[in-house]
C-alpha cells in the first residue's frame, strides 16, 4: 500500500462516525438511509462520511435497481493493521529490552544492598 492510500485510510478511521459506519458495514451491506438511521445527523452528512470512506477504498458501492448499497472492503484495513503491527512489534521489543535492563539493575542493586 502506498503512503497516500495509507494516509487516506488513517484519515478515514480518525472519525468516530466513520468507524461506526464501518462497524455497521462489517455486519452486512447497507444503504445511506440504513446507515443514517442510528445517527443524529442528516443523510447528506452521512453521504459525506461515505465519500471519505470510498476515497480511502474502505467502502464500495454497487447499483441494485434503485438501491445503492455500500459494503466494507477489508484490504486497506489489512494494510493499516500491518503497519500498526510493525510498530507494536518494535514497542514490544523495546519493552522487553527495558524489562531485561530493569531486572539487571534490580539484581545488581539487590546484591549491593545484601553486601551492606
């Protein structure tokens, strides 16, 4: 995934309404009307959120007669998770090294205290 696509994914995920929309679409596809129902905002506002999600590649729309249901696309989320996992692995490695250093310091401090 290129940097611009990753930026668009994280930008889309930054908003709680868009995350809620994605959570709903994880269950099944839905129309704008169905997606707007639980929110205290207008359908045009939901449409704007959907446009952000579509530009990020997180949501796709299809024509079904007069309906235009949206569905979740997981590929960008998988790529974002991969980036997050790399950071998580780096932090876990840092924490393990810190823990080893603290254990070493504690052991040497404990030895010094016992000698007194």
